[in-house]
């Protein structure tokens, strides 16, 4: 029997979204080499493109990125098997990201197609109830194809008194909300943070120091560096290019390592993981490592390894991270996973 720490779950696109997957896949990690072995599909569900875990319960959540959006919840067994606990509509189209409040009381969902944020209460067992809020964003950006309306792409709950941040690609904005825990409703903190028009902010990564955060600009191929103040306001420190490679660069996932020394960014189109050193100034590019595919949609850093899901190459690849230089080094062979879009240890 594998311990839960050795089991990963992988989400992806199914035929409902022109993908090749069938649902949520489980994989076992070799504790000595870090390599993954697929255990096959453990939950048949439509386009579970992003996954999240409850902080204290053995419960996994997944969006169904469909025109009629929904989220599902499953109890996780020791060997990665999943037992359905229920599903709830999000009230918004094409949910693409979700996150659980640090205290495990609420689940937040970003509805990309709907341009909205959904709040679902979680009972003591982690099962979602009827939604308590649906906040609709308004506006558009200069890109007529990608920014014709609001497109919420990520929700990031803060710890303590930090606000929930909702990243909206369509309106070039980061919205800040406080949760009224009694009612389960989101209270806006004005004003919203506006990026330069056309950035198309996708995901953000918080630094362990609690002050700095970094945003991937999907449409302009950038990384934006912000610093937060005591009142939760975000101040732009500057912008750096996401890649030094020639070609169309479309950043996706972004993360800071546990030590706060390096920033990692997946670049679709050129198929790289860019590594930036983090100091008192702006992020400085250390190097770029090819992932073996052209469309690294998501990755996760854990236990000295980096796992990259390449949506179009139908694979998840393992890298060992050099602790001194921060650069990933490929390990073994990729594991074949159809249309993977999220890796969750």
C-alpha cells in the first residue's frame, strides 16, 4: 500500500473539451527516483481541468470545465482511489481553477467562460453545499479574441487577514475580496488592481515572505512583480520577459519554491520552464529548460522535484531540481497521460 504522499492525481481534458482523457488519473511516485507510474483513471468525470485538496480531510475537488460549470468532490483512498461525495453547479461557464480556504471552510472557483467567482461552503467532512455567492466581473481588454469580456482564470485565498485574489485575464485585473465567513459572501476591496492593457494575467504565485507576488502575463509573455502592503494593496515593482526564446510565448503556471529563492514559469509555444532568481530587485532569468513538449500547461514543485503536465504531448515529465542553481534536470522517461492539465501531489 502506498502512502498518500506517494500518490499524485492528474486532471485533464476529456472528449467534452476535445481532449483525449477520460477523467482523473492516479499515479504512484517512486520515493527513490521521483518518477511516476500511472495507475489509470480513478474517476470518470467530464474535463477535470484543475484539481485541489482539502487542507485537513482526505478530499479532492475538481472542476468540470464545461459550458454548464460544475465541481465534484471525492474521498481519497490510500492507493489513490476516489469515492464520489457529490457535485455542485458553479453557476458560471467553464470553471478552470479552484482553491480551498486555508481553514477548509469554503471552496472558491474561477469561472473562465462566465468571468465570475463562485463560493461554496464545505461541511466538516469537506463536502460542498449550495453556493453562497457568485460574483460577476465586468469589462474587457484590448484583445478582441481573448479579452472580449471578463475571463476569471485563478482564485488564490490568502492566509489570515490577507484578501482572496481573483486573477482575470479578460479585464486585465486582479480583484481583491474579503470573505464574510458568516454569510459566505465576498466583499470587494476597492480598488481592483489593473495591469497594463493586453497583459492577460493568468495565474499568480505568492512569495513565502507574504509581501511579494508574481503574475504570469499570458497574452504579452511577461512576469509582473508586485509587492503588497499591510492593508493588502498591491504595488507593481516591474515587468520582465517570460522567456528569451524566439517564437510565440504563452506563459501558464507560475510558482515560487518553498525557500523563496527561485521563481518557476511554464512557457507554452516554446515548451520551456523558465527559472528566475529572486532577490531584492526584479526576477532575474537564470535559465530555461526544455520540457520535451511545446505546451506545458501546469507543473508542481514538491520534495525537490518538478512535475510538468504537457497538454498537447500527452505526458507528465519528472525533473529533479538542482538546489543550488534552481534548474530542473529531467529524470527517466515521461509517463503517458492523455491531455493532462493539472498535477496534484
